[in-house]
């Protein structure tokens, strides 16, 4: 993977130089985004002393190789992760009914995964179920197909799938750990551009022994106009465990309502997470070395606002009221973030 990343960086840099040297070529487009934030929690939270952090810089290269063939490459830099390659694919468009992507692509699962960049969404903290169940910027290597007809958008993908880790949010891999391939699909019924209802499904064997399945499902709905935005997303996860341990199983959801007033979008969100898994958790190193188990039951009210300082510059504020069902913690948190695209 490191060699692949280095090669990709070289190609992207060469593309930038080429684009500057040949400005008459209109096929290559270069875009970018950046963000940074400040967070402070109560004394039992993650950042009781307050901290600036999470600087992010990304570049997106896209264009047409021919009339029906296009490409995209996206790389993001985090100070704690060096460089992440988020996308690197070639697409073939046969018609509006069928398009194919080959390479590294964002997994078309649910609502949030394909629009999770700071300048693309309201939140600073990911909603509880997205943060817990879905790997950060979930992507896969393989084949993905998309299309639309009669108000129905459909997607399907076939790739390496997820690998077993200590929690559901892990599992990103770029070289398959077993003989099984992960697969999934999404259906979205959108009779109008402002309204949609969707269902997503994923299934794949995730252990090295190629014997146990992980299954994820998501249902989402949205209603978005020029004056307000309402979004709901529900996630359900089942992870098969070895004999003697009950399967990991649970759900989560979030719903938010945002209004538009001049250049401000205030919003409120309710979120819930309930998940139990006796095999995984902190200390998990494999089926022969179980973890401490996972038992999470919490809710969150998040309120905030997004201030548009320009067409592509946003100042965001969020306050999270966190509530644990099995233990009382003083772990509310507030955050401020600057996000931009260019």
C-alpha cells in the first residue's frame, strides 16, 4: 500500500506540473479542501484541557480520458496519519442506467459516507452510529457500479471487504485477508431531487480463517430544500463470533433538522447507539486472544450552527450533550471548526 501511495503521489504531482505546463487542456480538474478545529470537553471527556487539532488538507484530481471514460484520485493529509489515499479509480459511463468504477472508491453505503468532508456536512463530531460502525472514509478496492432509472438510484460493489479488528469502526484493508470478497448495494428512491428514501446492505467474511460473516444494513431518508434540511440515518451491525461467544449485535441512528437563515444554518440532532459484543473490544488480538468486550449504550443531543463566510469558507460551532445509560460521566463537549474548499 505504501508503494502504491508513493506512486500515486508521484503521478498526482506530475499531473499538477503537466496541467500547469499545458493550460490549454481542459480535461484535468484540480480541487482541494482544508479544515482544523478546537475542542474542549468536561473533565471526564476526551479533551478536558482543550486542544487545537485535526488539521486536514486534501486534493482531488479528476477528468475525462475519453468521451465515456473518466478518472478521479483523492489524497488527504492528516498530521497523525501521514497520507491517506481516499480514491483512485477509472470510471466507464455507458449510459445514465449504468456506470462502472474500477480501483479504490468510496463505498456507497448509507447517506453520510460519500459526503463526510468538513465542508460537505453540518457536524464537527461524526454522529454516534457513523463514528462507531463505519470506518472513517470507508473505501474499498474492487468494482462498483451505479445507475438510475425512473426515480431510482442504484449502486452495487464487490471488493476486498472489511477485516476483523477490536471494534466495528476498524477494518479498513487494502489487501484481502481471506478468500472471501465483500459485497453490497444501495437503493435510493428519489421521486424529486429534494426527497429521498434509501436502503443499504453489506456482507462479507471478515476473519482470517474465512469462516465468520459481518453484515451491515442502513436505512436513510432526507428532505432538503433551500430553507431547511432534514436527514435520518439508521445503522444495524451483526458480527459473527467464535463458538462460546454471542454475536456482536446492535444499532444506532441520528436525525437532524437544519434551518437556513441568511448565511447561517443552525441545526439540532438527536443520536442513539446501542451495541454489545463479548469477543472484541480493547485488548483484542485475534480469536485466541479475546478483548474486554464491548457494551455501549449512549445518546447525544448535538446543537450547532454553520456560518458561511464566503462561497466556500465555513465557520462551524457544535455542542454535544453526551449521556451514557450505564454510567454517569461529565463528558459534554463543544467544538469550533474552520472548513473550506478551493
